[in-house]
């Protein structure tokens, strides 16, 4: 992974700095940081470029940086005791990486992060991010972020306890639908289908077979980079 300059000319510097400020402001737990402290946060920041399949950081290594995805996509993985890598989720533009290390007693990353394709990330000093949590609004928003993360991981655990691969896939698709979403609704796939299969604890062949069956039933439409949910009732009926 290499660093790239934040600007190439004075005008470019202003535009890029404004863009990065907006990117940081869109992180909920940094959104209400006082202006002078936002400047302090960005002073030590740098943009890193990671190529596809390159590791941004590894689980249990010292967490010196917190990252915000500028472009591209990153897969988060957790190593199990037997050495297997389990996909947690994928993070795209505006998402943060490594923030859970801020509550780690050892200040280490709790998972690994791998670029799915050429990816730009804004790297911010972890210690400066830690300082930002001294502000009540930032701390409260950060705790809300942790609650959301815990809820999502509990939902993942509940999904994976379903013994039937079809039930896991149906539950996953229904979970991707926003509350009150009207159909048809497209679920964009930011990862290859083989990695989605691994996330759902099934083989790529099983995933492909199940998607074809759901498509024939009129429940979904399978496209190259997205799955379109057409009918909730037909999707749920596949679980019966």
C-alpha cells in the first residue's frame, strides 16, 4: 500500500481538502467535532492507495490508523481459532475501518481488511480519533455505532445458525431490504458471488443453484452486480 499526495496544485489542494473534510463530516461519530479539532484531525491524515487483494491491515496488529474509504471497496475478515478466514462484511465509500480498535485494550485491529479492487482510503491517526471521543456528542455517536455493529453481528450469528442453506440466503436477502422498501428493490453486490457464498457458509455452486431456483420462482431477478427482489411473499414461501 502506498501513500499519494493530498494535492498537486494550490487549487487542487483546496478542492481535495474540502472533499476530505466533507468525507470526515459524514462519519456520524465525527460529524459534530469542533472545527479546530477537525483541522487537527486532518493535519496528520494521508491518502493511501491499495491495489486489489492487498491487505490494509491484519488482525491483532497495532492499530495506528483509522481509515475512511474514499473510493473502492474493502472486505473485513476475522480469523478463527482454526485458521479459517470468515467474511464479516464489505465497506465502500464513506465507510470506516478499524474504529473498533479504539475500544481494544491492546489497541490492536480486531479484524483484517483486504481491498477488493483498487481502493483509496483516508488514513487518520488513531490517537487523534481517540482524542475526539472526549467530546460528548462524538462519544455518544460512537457508542451508537458500536451498538449497531453488535446488532448486525448478532443478526449474522442468528442467520448462520440456520442449518438450511436456502433459509440462510432467504434471510440474508430479506435483511437487505430497507424498512418499508417498495418492490422491485435492487440489492447491489459489492463482492464477488464466491465471497457472498463464503459469508453465508455455503459453496459457490450451492449459491448459484439457489439463486437460479429463486429466479425461476419469480422471487428475484439475478443480474451481474445486483440481485433484484421482486416478490417478498414468493421469497418467504421458498422457506416453507
